[in-house]
């Protein structure tokens, strides 16, 4: 999932630790989200958006290459995204 967390955090001059503390998660969680290694839960995604006073879809977007329904395209095959 593509996201704007790093850019939004930097615009506000917040550290990863400060954002994590505000959200009640670890700095490592923020790093993983920013690097696209972890997709936040729906609850956390809404909390992140709220911190930046944005809608979830303004912060997060599926990186599915344009495939419908949240599917991922890999090797020419379309499969549903994991959870």
C-alpha cells in the first residue's frame, strides 16, 4: 500500500518517535509503514489520517497497478490482496 506518511510527518517536522507516541505505536511501526513494509490496521490508518487532519484516502492508496477490487498484479496474474 502506497502512503504519504513520511512526507506528511516531515512537513510537520515530527520525528518518527513523536508520531509513534501520538498514535500509541512504536517508532519501528512508523518506520515500517513509511517504508511500505507494514500495512496498518484500519483503526491505525484512520488514526494516522486524523493526526494529519486528512481522510484515509488522502494518506493511503492501494498500490495495485490499477487492478480493481484491491487485487495485486504479479507476473501477469491477478490475485486478491492479503487482508
